[in-house]
């Protein structure tokens, strides 16, 4: 083989190698920038047989009073890898309360709640902020007596399923009932209300 033939062969190998480099690099970029598989979103319903909502206020500026609501329904859509897209919706039957204390508190509570005209209290939120393990914050729209306000609840998750999903969650928030137009009996019942939601979670039926 002459020098010209050997030179031509070397140039051919070199050109082939140079053409192969950008193709391999391009393939590597495609692999490295491919989007990771989406994590599955789990759907749960609030176990209404065991869920409750408690509203605590001060009566006569001293005595603690509580209203417990027993009819609570809702759904929780959880994405553990992306908590910012998790969703929670809760509906409370405002007529389903019982008062801890004297029977005379019931008509007062009924007037404060105005449950005859506004029978349901709702909370809808999208996105949670994680804090320490098992804790976080959830901000959403609370509608009470026909008035909607933005409220933040502090969340606590309890228990865990396979994959780390919670078995139950508790949520607490402090608000002023006057912000929702509830001003009846203010000389007897305080304005500040502490809400506690206790929500065991059950798998959402499919189909």
C-alpha cells in the first residue's frame, strides 16, 4: 500500500471518529435531560364515620366552650414527591354540631353559625408546604356563612402506608369569626376560634 493510500485510510478513520463524537454526545444529552417518570398521585377520602371538626372559643372571656361537628366529608389527593400539587377538599355540615356544656348554648351556637341559611362550611386547598417530618402547612379558601377567606392550617400526618402515605391527618387553624360576618353574642362568646380537624383517611374507591 502506497503512502497516498495509507494517508487516505487514516483520514477516513479520523473523519468517521469525528462524526461519531457529536452523535454520541447528542445521545448523552437526550438521556440526561429526559424528564423523570411522574410519581403517582394517591386519592383518599375522609373516613366520615370517624372524622370530626371541633371549634373552640372562650365564653364569658374565661370558660372554654367547644362545638363538635360530626358530618364531615372530603377528599385528599396526595403526591409525596410533589406536595405543592396535593389537594384537599372538606365539607362540614354546620347543622351537625353538639355543644359541650349546657343545653342553653345550642340556640346561641345556632345563631352564631347561621346554619339555617348557610348549612355547609367548606375548605378547598391546593398545595402544601412541608416542615419537619410529618408536619406542614396547607393554605386554602374557607367558606363560612357565605363568606370566603384565605386560611392556613397547620398539618400533622399520622401513621404511614406502604410508600409513606399517611393513615390520618390533623389540621389546626385560628381565625376570627367576625371576619366571616359572625358577630352575634360577642359579649358572651369570644371572637377568636380555634378549629381542629381530625381526618382519618381511607382509600378512594375507583371506577
